[in-house]
C-alpha cells in the first residue's frame, strides 16, 4: 500500500472516498463544514438525526455521486478531552477496514486534529492504524479472489496545509516503517510451527539483517553445548529441530547497549508435562517475544535510530520424546546456577535464564525481555495489558510511558524478595515454578536470579494473541511489543542527544 501526503482541501480531493474524523457532539467547522457543503448537508443531516454522534469508532459511510469523491466515511473520535494517539489509530483502522469491505481502493483522509498532539505524531498513528487494521494473513489460503475482484486498499492520501506538509510526511514515513515491521512479525507468529522452527527463525533473522543493515550471528547446537548453555539445550533436546541462539547487533551510537531478549519457543507442546489438546495449536505463537525483538530491529534500522542495540533470541521447540527433559531433572544453566525442573511446561524461563546471563557480556545499559511466559498473566490482566516487572524504577517508568504512547499497555506488578521463597529447592539452587500462587510474579522472580543489571520483564502471554479482533489489531498473532519498544528507543534517543 502506498502512502501520500498532499497539500489541499479535503472537499476538493479526487478519490474513491474521503475520511473525516469528528469528536463526540462536535459542531462542524473548518474542513468539516466545507466538506458538508460539498455533499449538500448530508454530514450535518446524520448528526442532526442522531444517526452519527461521534462516539468512539462509530462509522457512517455516505454516498455522493457528483462530488470529486464517491463516498464520505465519517468516523467517531470519541470525547475530545480523552483523545490521544491510540484513539487516532483505532479510528483510522475502523475507517480503512470499512472502506475496504465495500471495495474502495483509494481514499484520502483529513488529519484528526487535536491541540495537544503534534501533526507528526498524529499522522504516524493514523498510518499505523490504517495499515495494521488492514492486515491479513492469507499465505495458506488456496481459494483466493481474482486480482480484479480482490478488495484491497492500494493507496491513502493525507490532506494537509502547506506548513504541515514536512512534519506530516515525516510522520507518515515513520508510521509506514513501523507498521511494516509489525506486519512482518505478525506473519511469524501466525505461521505454523512446522514452518517456523528454531533454525528457520535464525535464517529469517539473517536475511532481515542483510536486508536492513544490522548484524546477525547464530550460535548453533554444537556451540551451545560447548559454551555451556544448559538451559537452552535442556529444553530443546526433546525435539528433532535443534535449538539456536540468535544474536543481533545494531550499533549507531556510542552509549552502552540496550539489550532486548525475546522468548523463542517456536512450538510449545509442554514437553513431558504435556499441555491439554484444547487450543494447543495456538502454541505456535510462543515465539512472539522473539518476533517482537526481530521486528524492533527491523523498525529501528528503517527509522535509522541513533541507538546501540543488542538482541538475543533463544529459540527452541519444546517437544516430548525419549530424549526430552523430565520433571525432576536438574539443569545447569549458563550462569552455573542449577535448576530443579518441576514442570517442563515452564520452559520459557529456563531458556531466558541463559540469555539473561549471556547479556552480561555486552555490559548493558538496560535489558528488557519479552516472553509469553505465564497463563497466570492472562488470568490477572486479561488481554488488555502486559505484565511488567523489574528491578529499576526509572526503566519501569520509561516502559510505561512508551507503552501509553504506542497504545500497548502495561501494568506493573510487585517483585518483592518474599516471592523468591516460593522457588526454593531441596536439591538445587532454584525450582522453575513456585506453585499456583502469584504465577506471573514467581516467573519474574525466577528470571531475577540471573540478572545483576538494570532489567525489566514483559509478560505478553495475554496480549500477543487475541481471540477477538480490535479496531486495528486482528485476531491471532499481533506482534505486541514492537511499537512499544520502538517508542521506548525513540524516547531514549532523545534523552541521549
């Protein structure tokens, strides 16, 4: 899809449709009033008749044959006092999807203006909302529409004033780059586990590194064994698909690196502690943390961020077999700490332990890990927010701020020393689970044992996969974390300048 920024008037724009955003109970003025006159009062008519109130994500499509455009899509922005960047994404995603569903291929949009939001940021958010709202994963569908019958949006033009054009263009380019990285990661999470194996994931990372200009090296099974990555090897040994550790580097600044770590369980059967059959097919998304890290590198390179970034992606397939890890086994991790495995279905934290230990070699400024770690996080927070825990209050606050701006919400949970008591082992240094109580927290408490630097943990189990679509977030895999991390890095970049 192509994105354009054009100076002009929305009412005089030639296009298949135009999109107008209105706040709840807003009186028509400016571009909206000019557009209403062009369509002979149809917009004011639906407002007067209360067919359209401007409520959040409300959509009303009007048809008008004699104007330069055939349709007007009026979309609700909700209350002006609560309007923000994510509402812009939602409204634009709602409008774009509605227009695609009726066969529109090209449309223009007026800027959703709000005094407290810059033109650059609002256009970026509108582009993200439109492109991500139109995302589809159709790789394995064999019955597809003919090209001439297929409903696709081919281009969106944003109509701005002359003074706004440079900032709008900058925002549009950023939004397009970020949306492309998110879509790439959604494809990874939605692909079947037979396609995205640990080795295949590392190959995709290598290809992406060549394409976008960052470094990638892969530590294979033989070298994982030689270097003592006992956590990764113990989880991966039950599968015929060998584990890998992919190391990404994007160095465009002199400061100490931010290290991102993504859990890469390309399929999680639970191992010997086998999961129930119901919804096990969804466990292909257990590598969503890994996908988010790779997507962040792609977006950072496309945006030419001036940051020093390292990515660590431990990738395994957790399968039951005669070679598989068994409950009660003792694992010696890369750090030297021993882990009593009480459940092989708590595998993510075991591979992350090795990656967290390895991160020390880079002398990190901060480390953030993302993992679909616990079902307990879904029980605690549902599908609206990721769990956030860590040992650095300043880092935690920065992640919260970035999540709010990106529309990827997080909620901090406590990580007091008392929770570590639940992980005591009689025969090893630590157990890999702490029982049914406080599952999100004990998962993070386990990881905390392997860090001695500024660190934050994001449990994305409830947000990386959805059973019900949202305005610009589809069902299934959605690449949660990419936009949050990119915003975090952009904010860090501004602080370091």
